[in-house]
C-alpha cells in the first residue's frame, strides 16, 4: 500500500482515525482466534501486528506531523493481495473496481478524483480518453470478495460518492460528435452512434442534463427517424427511443422534450408500429413525460391513448405495465377520462382483471375512470360487480380491496339497478360487511356507504 501523509487536513486519515481502524482490525483478529478452535497463525500475527501498531501510535506523539506508511501500522492485509486486485492509483486493495474506456481497472473513488481533477488520460496507459464512463468490473469484484473471504478479511461494500457522475470536456465533445453522426446520412454510422448514446445516457445521468442544455440536441438525436419510414431500421429505432426515455428521466428535461414538436409524434409512431421493446420504451417515455400536468394534455391531444390501450391489450407483461402506468398518469386529468373510455379502456381493463393480469395497476386505473358516466354504463354491461366482489373476497391486498369498493360505491351511487346483485352477495357472503370491519379507513367509509344504500333498498323492496 502507498505511503499516506497525515497532515490533519481533510481527506487523509488522522492518528486517531488510524487507531480506531486498528482497534476494529484487532477485534476482528481476536474474534477469529477466540471463536475458532482451529485458528490460523495468520490471525494471531494480525492481532500482534495491530497491538504493536497501537503501541507505536501511543509512543509517537508527533506522528501527525510526519509521513508514515499505513502498512507499518498494520492496516495492511495479513498477506499482500494479488497485483491485479490492487488499484494502480491508491496501491490498495480495490473496494469498487471499475473499468475505464482504456480497458484498465481502478478503484472507483480514486479514478473519479483523477477525472475530477481535470485529467483526460488513462493514468496507466496515458491514452486520451474518449469519455469517462466507469463500468463496474463485476468479475474482479467477485474475485476480490472470494480472496478476502478465504483470508478472513472483511471487504467494505462499494462506495457511492456524490461525485460519482463526473462530466468532462471529453464527455461533452464525445456526445456532440455522436449527435453530429446521427445527423448524417450514413445509416451504419448512425446505428453505432445511437447505441453509444443510449449507453452513455444510461450510465452517466448528468449527460441527460447536457442534452437538455442544447436546443438542437434532441432534433439531432431523432434525425434518423425523420426520414420517412420510422420502422425501416428497428434496432436504430429502439436505441433512439430508449435514449429519449433516458433523457426524459431528468426532471429539467421533461418540459423541453415534450414541447419539442417532433418528440411526441415519434413516440406515438413507435408505440403503434415499433418492435415490442420500442413500443414498451415509448410507453415508458410517455409515462415519464406525463409527470408534468402541462405535458398530459400535449400527449393526449397528440393521440397517445389509443396506442397505449392497444399495447395494454396486446403486449407482454413489462410492456403492459409501462402502458398502464402511462394511462394512469394521463387519466388523472378529468378531461382525459372520457377519451380513455371512448378508446375502449374499460373493456380492455376488465378483460385483464378477469384474467387476473396486472390487478394492482388496472384496478387503480379503473377507480380513476369509474367517475365518468360512460364508464359506469360499461362497467354494468361488462358484469363488473361480480368480478369486483370476487376480488374483495379472494385478494389479500388492502389497496386492491379499497379500489374495488371505491368502484362499487360509484356504480351503486349512479346505477341503483346493481344494488340487487350486491344485496344477494351480501346476504350470502357478507362481503361488504366484512370489509366495513377490516378494511382501510377509506374502504370502511365506502363499504358503510354501500351498506346504508342496501338498507334503504331492502326497506323499499319490502314496502313495495
């Protein structure tokens, strides 16, 4: 390990901190000796080294003003680690190994500091870095973990530094170069650039903000999809749509992206005709953008609800979840509820619920839409009452039961003809009464409201 100078300043261990670490190491060594009848000689050596180091610290009051070698204080490992496990910068066992674009592996906090200090080359190879993406080296991390376990060493978990996401000038130049390539007419080059931008905007969240800072970045990004046939190159489409999703996650970009006149139409086009991955990520992007109320109207006016509902009806589980999330967000606005209902949302949702698919998400949407009068009519025609009662009886989720009783309350309030069906079930199973006793506070209120209506209904029937 490297020599560490203690100067009492920030960032370098003080004598007090070193003593504290030594005591922890001593305790670990002693535990392995005391608790294991077949303790190793390495454990006893570690314990003695720690005691000697603690003695040195006590006897050297001027240690803070002098350089010392951490290894001399027994903070070193019982045996030297393999060379490939040691960070070239810190000369210490790596805790969070990451790979630089040069192919060299470093410990994350040390290579981050190197980059933050303005360096644009690989410390080992001196190669100029095209970008500063740090990719976790899971294989080396696993090998280090196994080595530590074998030698009785506790390896701290990976650090999560606030400065983990560092944007260098090289990163900006690299991004701009990729965007320029996407603006070209070379499809092969566009595909390579699109894949790189997708990876960069996923691995370096701060690059999402960089894209948002430029007025022409989004048009350049989506340029390959503006040539006419959006679906001519499915892999290119998937990468660019996924990049839009990545960029949209950054809060400051949501308004900028949604208000760009080319973005929402392209997302909807991909939602209709793209591959399953492109459709799913288009739905996820619309969901992310719809977090802003002003964007909800833009998205619905552009015609997004129908293809979202189609995806909910036809897609696989992950795609359906993305579509459901977007539909829910958009349906929060009252004006959008009628449009969702007119696009067959109730029919599609009820079919999925009857098949017990995505019950949690779809009941939440149904509870939102049930306040619309046309939704009430469709729910009655589709036999929703018996389906919702059965879910209350069989489901263990309090939230699902609450959504079911909320929908039933709305149906009963607006369509008294359904009271008979609920009364018959109540007479036999006591479904509503049970929920009135054991449900959430909101579920209890709705259940009691239905019971009051049932009492009036029964009294009216007897009077008649």
